[in-house]
């Protein structure tokens, strides 16, 4: 009997693949192509019908089975092709598409939680993408009733507060959808949504459960764990930090951050085990499982992705509990066919494809691989864990390569290490969600039990993501995916023979012994006496200016936390007296978490106005969730400043603090506790730190936190006088305490705060300037969590850090009327540093217009130039000649698609006799020596090493 059980029932596989392919053709190519395909398939079906009659007449059993399977596949494929064509024709003929380029009033029902687009940086309001179902649209009294799926792109926190099922009315500009997925149109909302009625009761119930779970998690767990647990259990990513998400992506654990089939598999397995323990009958167990699936779908949102996860999870449970792949594979095929019938748009969903492939791996590969390991002495538990992790990785890696061009080399190990705790976390989280609905305090105690497994899960993800070379970048697209498929098939086939396995093990060991030390261990790094380091952060900027052993000023942090973190670690930087974010684009700010990790940072500086919206939103959340507490403000007196740093005296300006976080460690700001408002000569009011050692009397006042205590630079006692104060208070937020103006506007709910049930905020989509993040809110979030002051600097500020002097050349102190992301390049902070290696000009991404202003108003000559905007053609030859550098630094990604650096820039620099160092060719670049003897040391050797002219 055993050999018979291992024979797979493949009869539904052709039907599932045929339905999937037919739907893809109809949805992506067009309804005409769908009808043509259906006609061709019908003709083939007629031929198969004739073959079936022949096989029956001649008693050819094998041919009869083939003919029946083929006939069923053709008929189903034709039906799905016609259905897909009908759906696509309905979309193409939709009356709303006649309004492309015009504004209309819209009535729609929200179908999913709002997800924030990755903004181009920080500044302005966050943009949201909201999926909805159209009800009617029109102008004035002329309205048209019509259904269909729409995508809304909007600004404003009102959109983030919408729950699925909520009817809304708004005005929007209509444009063509970006993807062929049966979406009727993309609407760019021009006003806030007006709610009509309430969501259905089951949606309100789901929102309440999700909110209770998030709040209980925030009380029971650390911030990182509190953000991850609701995402893992019910798909609520409202509090999931970008750093955790990035670490999980690198480690190959990203499937744990969303609702997946694993959620349903674990919960159904636990439920069925409980019913078996209670000696319940098969019917009772089946009814309980069905009820659990329905309830979980409602709580996790009944959108197509959750339905897909429910189906895949149920199939996996069937495979695991019966141990009979013969039953599981037809169930999987039936689930695919049913899901495509319900939601045809799943045919072009990458998540659907990954989920199906992973389930196929669990059904077809994992059992035999586990048996093979057990036959070689492995215990059953470890063998099954490793087999499942390896099978899921192998079958999904070609599609992951095609989609992202990245392969996680640590995914199998990471998934195997966390597998024992994922089920435990899911069960504890589900229990906590149920208990939280009735008794919040008890839910906190239940979720407290998840601390140890959450610590392990986060620790594995963090350490796996920190492994050098954890991800491999490869060509993406169809070609990359095809090559990956061939490689995977060849490797899996080769591993069936013992000689091949031994040979492969020897090759891997040899490569590791030879290449790993060369690639990841760099003896003598950093070079002694280094002055400036340009980190290879990909397509972005990340520079470190040494001011003391283990201490450096950091200028921009690149697009990803990992490269800047690794670079600063290699430079042995443990203290950052000033971290400058030159302008609001993600390729300069997204790596902030990596720069902060494991380091003390005294202050984060930006250009005027860039961070104020985030502080307003943080304080608005605090306004709703905490009772204001008056701030004790010392009476007038000299403002204490950190030692060993100076700033200009007289009438020079001083940095403006837009948020103070008194919870910072005492060693960073020895006298930081209270808040005092002062008036600097030539500036606005400032907020400066005053500590308990100050013996001057105090009295209660309210203060406006519009100016900060000065960070690393200290003033040489400019005249100060008492400034008038206006209403403000310290309010409790997730950042401990933040100084907030009274009546701060804003609606966004911050992580860990109390929020109405309908306030469900999910995470990220994509946008064009690099790999953007949540922008200013993420900067404020990270700074607040670490207790780092946020400050504004502008032209005229001068600071001294040991032997290094820093002067701000641009922009001016005036806050721009518009903080649009597309104008951010010319708002870049421009700094000139005096160092032992000469003068260094940091230019951010300033373009031609800002360069002309610089040449008119400032002496821009420098020994070392950080070439603006990664060497793009917006850098003018006149500017390069005015700077007249000896060494030019270009920070650009080796695989960037923008053509950076542009040939005209490099040609101009070469004609001027300037040495050019580039991260795309040289890797990390470190400057050593003196003004008369500049030398560059690089982490990567290229054919012709640069030589600096003297």
C-alpha cells in the first residue's frame, strides 16, 4: 500500500495551470485575445472529444484518461478565458474611463486598509494608496451608477483613518491605471473624504479586535516586538517599523510580516489538535475549523490576498495532517481554480504566485526531503523544519529573482531557526486577540508570554540581516528568473548523487576559505589618520567626517540602513556629534536606522522647515492620548552648552530646535532635563536643555519648542535675553516625552498610542526616487525613540568639532513656501568643512540653479568636492571650475539606471586635472593625509587606481 500512496494525483494540475494561463492572457493582453484564446481552446477540445470517443471504442484506458483530462482542461480554460475577457471588456468599456484627465465627484466603498506610499523624502503630507469599489460618479446633478475596482492616491491623515466597508465621497482627478489587474482607473484625490454612514458590523468588529491587539501588544512587548506581533498574527502593520521590515526582507522572513498561509496552517493545526484532545468528532472538528477560518478572514480583512492565504493554509493543513500528498495536490489545484473564479485579478498577483509555489514545495518536495534527512540520522523535528524551509526557498527563488533581483543567502537557515517559535507566537497572539476583546489587562499578561519567542525571532532576523553578503544581487526580470530556474533545477538534480554532493561541498568550502576573508575582512581598515570616508551605500550619499577617534560627523545616510551601518562599523564609529540630512530624498535619509544602530548621536540637523510637519503630527497624537503636564522652565540665566565645541559669536545665527526629547542619556547631554526658552541675537526663540545641576531657581512656564538647545557646537557666549513664551506642554507619546505646542494640528495616529477602532494604518508601496521610506515621520520616529534632538541649520551657522570647522553655506534661514519633494534637490544643505586634509565642500544634490546662487554669494573653492547629485548632468562645468577641487568624490550605485555619473561631468573633471573617486568603481573611499599630500584608500581595486594631483 505504501508505494501506491506516493503516486501523485496530477489530473487537476493541467486544469489549474490552464485556468491560470487563460486568465492572465485575458486580463493582461486584452479581451479580444481572451476570446481568440477561448475559440482556439474550444477547437482543441473538439479534437480531444473525438480522441475520447476513439479511446472508448478501442478500449484504450490510458488514452481515455489523457483525453478526459485534456478535455476538462480545455473546457475550463475556455470558460476562464471567456470570463476574463468579459471582465476586461467591462473594465475597458467602463464609463469612468471617458473621464481620464478630468475631475469628478466619486462615491465609493473602501475595500482595504490605506497603505502609505514611499514618499520622496521628508516634508509635506504623507501620500496614501487606498483600494475601493466604485458606486457612482458624476458632476453636479449628473451622476452615473457604476461598479468596478479603483485605486485612490491621496494625501492627508483622514484617508489613513478609513476602515474597509466605509462609504466615502470625494473629488478626484481620473487617470489610467498603472497595472493591468482589472482596475478601472486611478483616482488622484483632491480633497478629504467625506464619510457616509458606518462600515458593516463585521468590519467594525475586525477593527476593534485589531486595535485591542495592537494596544495590548504595545503594553506587553518592546516596540519592535509590539509592531511585529500584530503583523504576524492578523496582518496589522500599523506599528511595524521599517527597520524590522527591512531586516526580515534580507533574512528571507518577509512572509511573516503579512497574513500568509502559515497563519492559517498554524491556527488550524492548533485548533484541530485541541478538538482531538477534547475527543470531538470529525464533524465537530470540521465545523470548528471552518468557523475559525471565516472568523480569521474577517479579522485579517477579506480581501483577495487573505482569501488566498486561507485557501493555501487549509491545503497545507490537509497535507500535514493526512500525510498524503495524493490528496493535498488536487486540493491545491481546486483552491487555485476556485480563487481565480472568485478574484480573477489574483492571476497577475505576485503574492498569489509565491503562495502557490510555496505550497507546492511543501506538498511535493518537503516530505521526501525530510525522509531523506531522517534516513541519515536526523531527528524528525529538525529534519522536517529544514526540509520545509529548503523546499519553500527552492520553489520561490526564481520568482523572487524575477521580481526583485535579490536572493537571500541566509533564508533557509533563518527560516529553520525561527520555525519552532513562529507557531508559538501565532497561537499566543491569537489568544491575546481573543482575550483583549473582553479584558485588556488580561491580554497584556497573555502577550507577555510571547516575549521570549519574540526575542528569538527578532534576534535571528537581526543577526541574519547583519551577515555580510546576506543578499546576492542578480539581474532581475524574465531573463533573471529563467536563469535562476535553470540553476535551481540543475542544483537539485545534481544533489541526488553523492559524488556531486561531495564535490559541491568541497567547492563551497574552498570558495568560503579563499573569498570570504578577502571580501569581508579588511586588515588595516580604517587607515590610520583618516579624515573623510565616502561609504558605498549604493545609489545615494553617505559620508563620515572624522572629528576624533571613534567619532565622526555623518552627512546623509544613503537609501538603505545596512550599507551605512556596515560602513560606520568598519570605520569603528561609536559617536556621531552631528548627523546631517541634507535634503528630503530617500537616497539620502532611508538609511538613518543603520547610522543610529549601536551609536550615540547628539543631534540630527536638517534644512529649515523639513521636519516640522512630523513634529506636528507626533504632538497631535499626544494631544489625543495624554494629559498635558506643565513644563518647568528655569528663570533667565546663561544657557548651558556641551563642552569643547564653539560656534560664532556676535550676530551669527544659531540652530533652531524643532523638538526636544529630554529622555536622552545623560552622558550625551550632561545637563539635559528641563526646557528653557531663550532669544538668541538675530534669531527666533530657542529651546535649550537645562539639567538638575543648575541651582538657579525655577518657575513654571509654558514654552514653544521652535528652537533647540544647540547640539555639538557651542556658542562663545552671544548675548541672550529672555523670550516671551506661549502655550506648550510635555505630553506622553511613544517617544517618552516630546515638547509640543498646544493645539498642534494633525490627525495621524502614532505607534503605540490609543486610537479609534477605524484607525488602521498599513505599510508601503513604491515611488520613484530611490527606495523611499515614510520620510519625515520615520526620521522623527527614530529620533524620538533614541531621544535625539532634531534641529534646523541654515546659511551662516558655524560649528567647531576639535580640529574640524563646519560652516553652512546654504540654504537660507527662510522656510520655503512649498516643501515639494521634486524641488528638494535645490533645498539641500551645503556645508564647507575645514580639516587637516584641506577644505571639503559637501553639496547634497544641488542642481544648476542652486549652483549659480552659490557662486554668486559664496566662496565655493575647496580642495575636495563631493560632486552634487551623484554626478548627474545637472552639475554645470562653471560650478566645477569655480570649486577647482583637487579631488572629486562621486557617490553612485554600480547598478544605477540613471547614468550617474554623467560623462560630461567626469570629462569636465578630467579636463580640469581633478582626481575622481567613485563608489560604483572603488567601493568605500577613505581620504587620508594632509592638504599637501592627499591620498585615497579604497575598499575595492579597479584597473587604474586614482592618483591625486598636487
